[in-house]
C-alpha cells in the first residue's frame, strides 16, 4: 500500500492575501514602530514601507493605522 499524502497546511483568510514582506511590515507597524524605524529594521527605504502599507490597506480594505494594528493583533502578527 502507498502511504497517504497529506496536503500542506494552507494559510487562509486575510493573511494569505499578504506577501511575506507585507506581513513583516504590518508586524513592525503594529508593534509601534514608525515608517522610518520599520524601513531601517527591514533594510528598505521609507518609500517602500509606505508602498507595502498602501498595498496592505487596499488588500484588507483598511483605512487607518489603528485598524492595521487591530488586524495585526487579531491575526497574531
């Protein structure tokens, strides 16, 4: 008999819509870091962090930083 293959666990929901660097950016912002601090920590420009956050807001239909933080906490980031 052949062993049954189990599928790899899937990430579903809002987190699945985010790229890994977007999730990392969201985690930093939710931790209270500024755009500049986040950019320095991730080795990016502030412009790139801003772009990631605009993409996150669009994907998750979020309009404020408070909502970003709430979602990050709810998602365990």
